């Protein structure tokens, strides 16, 4: 059963943080020029659940918010309206999204979004998806696998790839070692090209 985002049992701080989640979710999705159908495909969250979240008829869980935070490329704090504090480093708290450790490196919901992502050895099964925008990936350490359309690449530390995210894509582990990458995501409007010096997987 769906429940309202706040309730009598919620501490005041929690109720205040959740009060405007619905409108934030809708605003960020609109800014990303994504439809409910597109978000559902990208996150695995049903369209009806997304609609209820944006209408305030469904209480947002941490799992749902983390998935939406990753898809929209915004820090989790921007979705829940966490209060500002003096030390900005507390905003760089890692989350877990689809088995990966994700650390937001940008604070604003508009424009470029940057993330540090740690890919565990277990993430080896490709799950390609497509959405509006473009992405730039820099491998900080280890080796990662990038599937882009019908291409399959292995990228090592120091190598870069950039691509239009309307092309079905997936990145994960080679199965031999974890990898750390820097991911920068931008909205539609600029033409991007694939650029990689990695060796074809095989």
C-alpha cells in the first residue's frame, strides 16, 4: 500500500527533509527532459510508482532515491533537500547503485554532473540502456569494460571514452579486478563522439 511521504511517526527533521521530495523529483526529471517511461526503463522502477512519487502519494525509500539520483546524475542531497552545513565534504557521501559505489562530486542539479564510481569485480553481466544526454568516462585505476552499441572495449587507467547516451551502453568489470572511474554526464544539445584507445574485448 502506498503511504504519504510524511507521517505522525516521522521525527521533525525527517518530515522536513521529505516535504518537498515530490516536487524536486518532478522538477529534476523535467530539467533532464526525460519522460516517466524513459525513467522507468532506466531505473527499473514502474511508471506508476514514479508518478506516485512525483505526486506525493508514495513515500520515497532510500533504494528508490539512490536509483533516481544515479539516473538524473544529481547528488542524493539535492533530491531530499538535506540542510547545508559548513563543511561541503559531508555532501560527498557514497551511495550504492546497482552494486556500484557512487560518490557525487557536483552539487548543482543543472549542467554537468560528475561522479566517482567504484566498479566491483562482480559487475560483469552487461545490461545496456539508453537515455538522453552524453557521458564522459575517465578510468582512474584498474581496468573496466565498456559496451557501446555493438562495440565492446576494455579500458585501462588513464584512458577516456565519451559517447552519446542514446546509444545503448553499459560499463562494468572485466571480472579480474575492481576499477575506479570518473563519470561526467551532460544534458542533450551537444554532439559527442566515441573516443577510446582501449583494446577490443575478446
